[in-house]
C-alpha cells in the first residue's frame, strides 16, 4: 500500500512537471525540488523516468520539451539574463504570499520566475495583465483574473484605459511589481507611459506592493518612473546590488537582498 501511494504521488508530480514544460519549454532540477518539496535526487529521478518514456529530453541540470522550441520570448528579452538571481528573488517572494491571497502580477522576467513557482497554489487568486502569465496560470489550479486592454507586442502587457479601469475594480492583498531599470535616487522606471499607468493602478489597489528587481536593473536607463521607493513595503533584490544603491533603497523600504 505504501508503495502504491508513493507511486501515485510520483505520477502526479511527473504530470505536473510535464504541465510546467507546456508553458516554459525548459525546467531545472532545482526548480522541481523547490516547487514540489522533494530532494534533488528525486527531481532527477522524475526527469530520468520521463525521458525514458520519451516525454522530454534531459539536459545538464534539467530537461527541455520535445514539442516546444527554446526561444527567448519577445515579451522579455532579459528572461535569460541573471537567471539564478531572479529565481532566488522569486523564491523569497513566494514565501510572502499568505493563504487565500488575491495578488496582482505585473509583467517582467522576475515576475515570470515567481509565477512558475505558484502554478500549484490552488488557494491563490492571480490577477495579471500579462498574456504570458495568464496562459501559464490558465491551465493550473490557480484562480485567474485577466486584465484586458491593448496588448503591447514587446512585453505582452495589456495596457490602456480598459486595463486601468479593470484594475480599479479589484482590491488585492499584494502587488508584485517589476521594472526596466532605475537610478539610485529615482524610483523604478519602465520604457513607456501606458505600462507605467497600469503599474500605478495595481499599486493603488493593493494593500502592499513588493518590487522584484535583480541587481542588473541598477543604473539601467529607462524613461518613465512609475512610483517612489517609499511606495513599496518591500524591495527584493540580490546581494550584488551596489552599496550606494542598497543604502538609498533601504532608507525608503524594507530591502531584502537574497544571496546568489
């Protein structure tokens, strides 16, 4: 009986791994171990079993889908930049989501990493204007609310009056925000006004806002500032952030620097 139960859990976990590959084209051993609370040995065994049955192709440290090409999405050309830091930031952010929370998910590569960790959170209500995150959440156990509007090709973000009005009809517990870059004294910035307006609306409708930004965003030039630093309850970044920038941010919000 114990063997049958263990086998059932393994089958369920492996089915969920294949679901992850449907959305992401690749998956890492560390990601599987963290998502399902299993050891790296068990995660590798799952991938080996799936590879032997012809369902995926094993790679060093993970696996890739046999049906999807591995490409960098136009929605975020930075998705393969500083991946380890973004995954560490996302893991820390996931710990901050209480049960039965309603959460705004902004667009961005680190937000994407966070969403990948939450596809089995059936108690979660996810609200997003990202068509990519919406597709990821749609076939999972997460309750999904999509924000409509004019979709920007470069980011996959729904923007405009329809998006802003829809956001103002929702009250959320948390808003996880991203950015294109920032300078020490300025707040987080994006590259256009329509996306800035959506971000502002999300923060207005959330009880708490948390910025997820890896250290490569520091000093990166972007045009439109969408918030002040003190508008965030927490700022989560990695431990490679320049000291002067870390001091600036920590004076305005609770700065969390995760090791990478």
